[in-house]
């Protein structure tokens, strides 16, 4: 349910706001879909048929409530805005198999990791068909968040203007960093012991110039991104069920690592210059300095024992060229005909990696830096009218005209 309202207070002020209410239900399971002519699918010494589910089978539940407000001011020379929003997200889960079974001789609970499992405890066999077996349910855990943004722009005169924007964002972690489903272990679903919001603080300032023949934009930015979520939380031997020296222990637990921070800063310039009525030149300069600024450790909720440490301090962020230079010449010899030559240089590009993997001898180790490269693209076209009703536009492009061999993406190691 989405709603927005807007009200013009007067010629200078406008206020708007609204709410955002959502409910999500997602089925998560692994299921035999097609035997491809076989009699069965053999899984852990069990013969499974089409429709049989295994490994995990649960329902993810997410409820969302949000509200936002925006105040805007604008006159002939000055404009500004203030945006405030808030949200609260509820995370929950329900198993679709009866994994929880009361222990026959105590008040404890037996957890079945798979609907096909039979567990022997104190001489008694337990399975999903045991008396008292029930579905496991996690009641929703509500996590608040919010945003404050403010910005302003000022027209110094007809050709010059400046702007400044800043904001703070507090955002809940994604589902996989809130709920530990323990899909491959005989442990109950639970919430991660430590759940902290992502925090993003940003400031951006810029200058704009325009004249009949030349226009340019210059801006600088600084973004501090704290507690970035781990896309695939690492697993370690469960300290409560595994001998630390037993690397083949079947009881694994996933860790939600807090304190993965990065800093993005840089300057950007783009401009266009009409040399004459035929030739236009455009340019772009983007110089970034992006690096991880974090080292952290994860401790046991019960004993306080350090379970996992990493150190990515000063290591460059991967998977993006932090230096880009581009220039384009656009030639229009006559109406509806053009020739464009665009050259772009990419540099300071590091292979992608997971910062939480920088442990031990690899602490603070830079990932592989890909070779810098330059690409030249050529575009040309011409358009003409057949008659008053029909027009033809002809276009032709040569990408990478210099046949450069280059690497755009890489995964470290």
C-alpha cells in the first residue's frame, strides 16, 4: 500500500509525504524437479522422487512500514530541500517441516535437520513423525531505520551556480544477515546474535557553469559506508558442538560479521565545448579513491571467545575502475549527419574480493590490479526524409575500433 500527498503552501514552499506498507512471503526449499529418466534421485542414501524436498524447506516472512516527508523551497536564485523518512522492518520465518520434537525424558527439544533424518537420543529414535513434532516458527523481529537528507543550490548569476547535499542513512540488514536458517545443519532457525544497521553518511558539493558555447560541472563527494552486509556469511565449526581441531565436524554455524566499513571519495568533472557550428568536444574526468577501512572480530555469544577476525584496512575496493578519463569529438558536417569519436581510459581497477576473507597472512593484502586500458569507439549516422510521412535514420558503429584486448572484471584468485 503506497500513498503520496503533495501540497503547495505558496509560490516558494512545497511539502509532500506519504507512507509505504508492504508484506512479503517467500518459499525457500530444494526440491527434486525432474528425474531425467532415472528411477530416483539418490541423496544421502535415500531414494527421492519428483516433489520430494530436501536440505531445507521454510517460509521467509518480511513486513515493512515506512513514512517519508519532504519540504522544498525554491525562488529565482536559491533552492533547498529537507527529506526525513523512517521505517521499521519485521523479519520472521516458519519451517514447513516438523523439525522441533520434545525430548521424551527432559524439557529440551530435539531438532531434525532434514525431513528424512532419524536421530537417536538416549536410546529413543526421533523423526518428523514422532509424537509432538511441530513446525518451528520465529516471531518477527522488528528493526527500525531512517534517513535524513538536506541540500541546497544557489545561482550566483546566469552562468554560475553551486550546490551542496548531505545525508545520513540507517538501513536494516538484508534477510540473510538477520535470520540464520541453518539450512544444512540440525540446528534450529534463529536470529544472528549481533545485528547492526548499515550506516551511510555522504556529502557532495559542486559547481556548474554554462555559457552559449561552453558548459561544465565539477563536483566532489565523500561517502562513509559502515557495517556493509556480507553477501555470503562465512561458516565455522560450531564452538558449542565441535572440537576446534576437528575440521570435518558436521555442525557448522554462520557468522554475521559486523564492522565492514568502506570510504568512497573523489572528484568528477564533465564539460562540453562548441568549437564551432560543426564540431563539439566533450570531456569527462572521474578520479576516485575507494578503500576498505575496517578490521573486526566476531566473538561467541556465550563464552566471549574470538571466533573470527579479519583486517581489510587500507585495501582498495574492487570491481570498479576508480580512474576514468573520456573525450568525444562530435562532427556534424550538415543537417542530420554526424560522426562521433569517443575514447575512454580505465585505470586503478582492482579485482573483486570479499574483505572479510583477508585473514592471517592475507590481512591488508591488496587484490590483483587489472591492467589499465583505452577504448576507442566510432559512431556515425545520417537521416533523410523520403516524403512527408516517412523518414530514414541510418546508424553505424564500431566498438573497440583499435581491437584492444582488455579485462573488465576479475575475481581475486
